[in-house]
C-alpha cells in the first residue's frame, strides 16, 4: 500500500501533524467507516467519513462520524444553500480523483467547500481517509478544519 497519496501530500504541504494507520479494507462491508473503526480498534465517532454531496447542484464535501448520517437540510444550510443530495459515486470519483471508500477531504482533484460536523471537535484526535482504501490519517480535528478552511456546523442527523 502506498503511503504517499494526494491527501498525504496536501497534509504535508499544509504542515499538519498526522499519523498514518492502515487496516484491511473490506469492499463488502455494509458501512466502510464502521469497518475501519472496528479494524483500527477505535470508537466509530473518532473515524470520520468523507461524503460528497451536491448543494444546489454544486459539489460539497461533508465530514462526519462514521456512525452518523448527514442531515441534508443542515448540510445545505451550512453552505448557504437550499437543498442537498448525495452525489452519485461515479461523479464523486471524477471530482475528487479518489475511488469511493478511499475519498479524503484532503488533496481532492477539484476543491469543494468542506463542512465538518461540530461533534468532531469534541475529540483530541480523529481519523480521516488518507487517500486510498485501507489508509487513515489520524490528526487533530482543529488542524483538519484549519487546513481545509472548513465550515464547522451540526450536519449529523
């Protein structure tokens, strides 16, 4: 498994302190984020999933705990939009440059607004995808928000 990805290069360029962790990715897992948390031996609320959505037809990246669901109305409101919907997987892969299951909020091919769920800031360290399936980056949620220029809002339903 490669340890250098567009995500790790973006983290390095932003001078963010992080630690990489690998796990055996299960493509058949019903919920990839929960499988990652279990494999890493950490609570699901510390492993953040990266979801690509469209708000009023424009891409938005939502980052929230792997055991939660995004509330589309809250996500839309967080970026000043009216309606939100999940992006089709093929569109998410084209826009981010990552394969579904390996989408990171860092190093995406096309920069989109990022919204991080406020609950993530309750933890000292969180995990986000490191840019490929089976690779996670552990970092401070404050560094996550700062490096991405993310909006913090309650987007979990």
